[in-house]
DNA sequence: CATGAATGAGACTTCATTCAT
DNA sequence: TATGAATGAAGTCTCATTCAT
């Protein structure tokens, strides 16, 4: 079971005189691309090194094992993801529906529609083999994201805009379609498949917001 | 030609069992558990055999390769999943909201809450290394499921129950939270994590249906 | 490296009621065909059994191992090969050239042009892994054949027909082209090759006899 | 992902050698010896590596598979063999009998009496399991050799030295005794056998040339 | 710092042989 | 006798990791 999907070639135009400060990030970038592409087990250390333009030995100068490299990739790509969103919620003034729309669009543009989004697939696939990452991911991603969206919903409820709903579960429904779409984009999305189901990401985002915000909102008072 | 293998010990510790009919299912069960646990690549053929109580060689008596074993697992667990849903839709008489509720509950009880649900994680994670399976899974699972839910939504629209919405995208939002929950259950869900976000699957299902069905429904006519 | 050349299917028309006395020979025939085809190592015990129309276990009822089976095949096919030729030499009355012609044609028709001829290839290929067979083959095939042809040549020399020549070496030259042709027939001869060298076996035999008998003969006395 | 391999012992028993240039030839030599000894299928890759003083993995650094290793052995040992003969024929000035003598002696000294001579046995023995090699060997060895000797014979005929004979078949008789002797030397020749037929290779060569050149030559005109 | 040749544990798979029925 | 399911040693090949230069 070899990986068959071609990986984009490393940028050969990069200047030869690399500074050693840049190395770790170059290695992380190369590793991210390959882990997303082929998964952890199917990615060879040598490929990562090649893609980063260094030799196999050099990779081990910076990361003591493939496992540690993987963890570094995850941490570096997911570490600050949520913090930015939290700030936004604190100072937003408009309606909660607008806040959620804003939040989701930002998230999509700044992360979901970015190569880094593929990291989620890898994490989902491999956490069970990396128990340390599970705690990290929970602390750094899931809990903050849950709090972020839970807070939004609570805000909506408190302002009389939304019906009361269980916060965790509603937050789940809020994010899941987008995260799931990412997973699909980075797995099936990259395979050559005949007669596949095609969805338009932007339309998914809009439709989802449309559905779920409507579902959240309290019924408008009957028009008199 | 080679030095002959040393004579086998006269009394193998476990008596040979002869259950040709039961073997394939036992192997499939063992394989499902391990593939879900550790992923396809990280599962060793010998582990599968051991878990099924047979030797490595016996596994290959029934499945010619690890890949074929995996495909057999997928087929055996997902093969008839959708077909039943399609039937249900064909003969259902009530409102479309009720139909969707029924469909989702059935799906949850018959698949989502079952060990087989973990297959999704494995497929998402490793399908890129497994191009043949991508086509198979698209044909057998994704396309029929999309059609199934798309048809439900169309039924609702045609009967005046639902607002018109893009079918694929709405179907996506309909299924994604449940599938995503499955992915989480079978990845993070199995790790020991402190302070995790806990969601109640049943409550997720209910909340999701509550939100999304409300979002789908046409606004009730203003009271009088 | 699997064998690719198709093996002729076993004769399925054979009556189902085999007598156990026939078994050993049937197994030897099947084994001969397969060993010639694919060599010893590449022939699976199960194939031999299938071709003989019995199960794998039954093969081991008659021959305790694949090695023993192989030795039995060799012995059964080469055991009496030479004896017949020796008889012929004793009572022949004509010229030694005619005797050699007769001998070679007989050998060709009765052995060389027969499926059993393939056994030579297998022996050449495998003796080094079967030291016991080396002695057997020397005793039963090489030494008698050498004596047979050496005797012929000596007869020719003694009768003034042939020039004196080293007997072993001349006997070698006498047989080698035919044996070598057999080896080629059963190795390259069975492969699909483009632009191969084709030789006509009968023409090889005639040309060889023509050359070598002429070479053996004393120069005719200058015509006075 | 798996339990990490136990830490390698700090001082490997043999110091690492770094001789990248010498390795391929060392591996080819080791492989030649073992293939000739035990055949292709019965030779384990690890044995080849050990004999060359490297580890299993190193072998695969230089040759991607056992098959390719074998082909490299054949190429390295037979690749230029024929080409030299062809040259010789082109510029030879003496009688064709002398040319053939010269050719055969050269062949014997440069190949037949060399470890590489054993390759023929391996090819004959296993070519049926190795279809790609069959074509290669036909193209690179058999066809050129046939042409080489056929051309010699034609030269002799055209110059009035030899009788007309079918070219392929005469070429066969010309080479076969020597090739067959090689086969025997590398199979039976290496076994401990009592009372074997011993032939002196040089004497075989001389006797064969004596016989066959005499057979080829036109009868001298009767002395008047 | 950087290299890349070398290592060797371990994965998948095959198949000769056994043995309960 | 005959069967064929089961076994497990052994083979090819991969790749994470090391280390002399």
C-alpha cells in the first residue's frame, strides 16, 4: 500500500543558501504536506528531508524521531488556532447571528481553506497512536473551540436571540459540517473518483449557516 | 533444500479448531476492531490472526492480502447499510421531518452506535493510500447516502414542508454532525483526556435534529 | 518470481475411480511435469497433488517430503535409460558409424523427443542441492552412458574405422549437442521470446552426426 | 508507533566500511558465486549481503530486487563477451579453422574457465520462472553468439574451406559440447561422487575442435 | 552543522508439512 | 485411506535511525 497521489514537488527555486534558523520551519512545512498527503505511517523520513531540501541525517538533527516530528507539526499548526477567535467574540457588537457568520467566515478564510487545514485529518487518524497528542489537542483545540462557540450561543440566548439549547451539543452541530467537509476534502477530495458527490464549500458554509441560524433563532413573533 | 524446519512440537498448546464457516466472520470482527483501533497501516496481519484465535497463515487462507481483508471488512459492514434506508424512504407515509428523524435514529442504532462505526475514521484517514477503496467507498457509501438524504429533502420541498435548499449541501449538513461525532468517538473518544468536552451522543442527535429540522421547515404562516 | 509459463492442465477426463496402486505413478507423472516446468523450488506440493487429482495430504501419504518426491521422480525417469542402449551395442553387426547413427536415433525417439527428457534440465539445475542424487546420477546415467559411447568409439578404432581419440572426451562431444539441445528445449524453448534462434532438432541431429562421424573416421586412403 | 526498537548496541562488532565505489562489484561477485552454487531461487538475499560483508539493507541500496541483482550479474559477466569475439572475426586474416580455434580458446580462457561460466547453469535452470530474463539472455547472448559462429562457418564455406552445412545447426554443434561441459562442471562437477567420469576440459576442447573441424573441412582432393 | 552509507528489526506473504476427522 | 484446515518457519523487501566523515 504505497501512496499513489502525487505530492506537489518541493519548490526547487528556493535559494540554496538556507539559514539554519529557517530549517525547523521548512521541515515542519514539508512534514505537514506529506503527513496530510499520505498519513503518518506512510510518510518516510527521507521524503520529508528531501522535500525540505536537506539530507536524512539533518532531519534527525532537529527532531529526534518521526514521532516527535509529527507532534511538532501538530503543535505548530494548531497551537494558536483558537486564540484569535476568542478575541473576536469579546468585542463584537452586532447580533449573535452576525457574530457567528463573521466567525465562521473568518475561520474558513484563515484556516479551513488553507493547506494547514489538512492537519485535522491527520490528527483524527493518528491520535490513538499518540496519546500525548490527545491531551494537547483537547486542551488547545477542542476545549477552547467548544467554549468559543458555547459562549456565542449563550450570548445569543441571553440576548433573547436564540432558543435555549444544550451548549456543547449545539456547538458541535455548529462546527461539525465544516470540519467534516475539511476531512473529506483532504481524503476523498484528493482521489480520482468517478461520479463522486461534489459539494461547493462556500455553498456548504452558507447553507449550513442558513439552516442552523434559523434553527437557533427564536420564532419571530407572529406578524400581526 | 534448506535445512528442514525442526520437528514441530508434538502437542500444540491449543487444539486445532475446525470451524470453517465461522472463520471468515471471526477474522472480519478481529480486523474491524484492530483497524479501528490502530489504523490500517499500523495493524499487523498477525495481530488480526491472533485476535481471531488463529495463526498468521490461516488469515491468508481466507483473505489473500491485508488490503483485501480491509475491503472485506468494509463490504461486510457497510454493504447493506444504505439499501435499507432507501427502502424506508420509499414506503414512508408520514411527514418528512418524521421520516428524517426515523432515518437518523435507525442509522444511529444500527450503525453509528456500533463498532463498525469506526470504519469511517479508517477510511477518512487512509483512503489516499488506497485508491481502489476510494472509488468503492464513493460508489457504495457516499453517493447512495447523498442520494438518500437528498431525496428526503426534495420530498420535503415538494410537499411544501421544507424550504428549497441546495440538495447536496443540505444533505451534507444533515449528516456531517453525526459522522463527525463518530470520528471523534473513535479517535479522541478512546484516549484518556483530562477536562475533555463531553457530549452526549443522543443529545447531539436530538439537538442536531431539532436545529436542522427547524431550519429546514418553512416558516409557519403568521397566526391568522 | 512466480512461474508464468502455463502448465498443461491435468487430464480431467481421467476416470474418478483411481486404484491406489496407480497413485504413486500418477504422482510421479504430475511431479515430473511440474518440476520440468518450474524447477524444484518453484513447484508447490499442492500443485503436484492437484495435478494428480488428489489432495495435498495424500501426496504425503506416498512420499514423506518434497525432496523424496523429487528423488523418486529422478530415479523413476532415469533409472533404466541406459541399460537399453547397452544391449543394442552388444549385438550390432554393421559398421560403427551405422551403430552410432542407430543409437542416436533410437535415443532421440525413445527419450530425447519425449516429455521425460525434461528431467535432465531439472537434474542439472538441482543436483547441487541434492548430493545424494549426484552419486545416483553418476552411477546410473553418466558412467553407463560414457561407457556405452566409449565402447562404440573403441569398437570403431579397433575395427580400423575411426581414428584413435581420447575416449571420454570424444564420447562427450558425441552426446553433448543433443543433451544441450534438450536443455534448451526445456528452458528457453518454452519461453515466449522475440527473434530467437530456432534450430530444427532433427537437422541438429543429422548435422551433428554428419560432422562428428566424418571427424571420427580415418581419412580414406588416397585414391590410387 | 510500534514499540521502539531496542537501542542498538553501542559498538557494532565490525566497523562500518565506506567503500561506495567497490560495493557494487563486491555484491555482484558474491551474488554470482551464490547463484551458481545454489540457484537463483535458493539463494537468499541476506546470504549475498553477508558474503559481500554488508547487511541485508545495504544490498537493497544498490539493487532494488533480487531479480535486478541477477540481471546485473548477467550483464556484468556476459555483457561484453560476445562483442569481443565479433571484433576478432572481423579482422582475422588466417584460415577459418585457425579462426575457430582462436575463438574457442579465447572463449575458454576468458569465460569458460572462469566463475562466471556457472551463470549458464542458472539461466538454463530458472529461466522459465524468469520470463524477462529469457528475452534478455536471448538478445544479449544467444542470438549474438549464434550469429558469431554462423558467420565463421559461412566464411569458411565461402572461402572454399568448409563444406556447406545448415548454419544454425552447425553453430549449435560447435558450441554445445563446451557449454554442456560447463553445465556439468557447475552441477555434478561440484559434488562428491565416487567413480565419476572425469574429463579434462582442455582435452575436451582439443578433441572437440579436432573432430568438428575435420568434419567441417572439405575432403582434401585425392592425392594424385 | 551536514551528509548519506549502512544497519537491522520487522512487515507482509508463501508454502511444506501436520493431523483431527 | 483420504482430506484439507491449520500451522509457523522462512523469505523478500522497507525504512527509521545511526554515525564516521
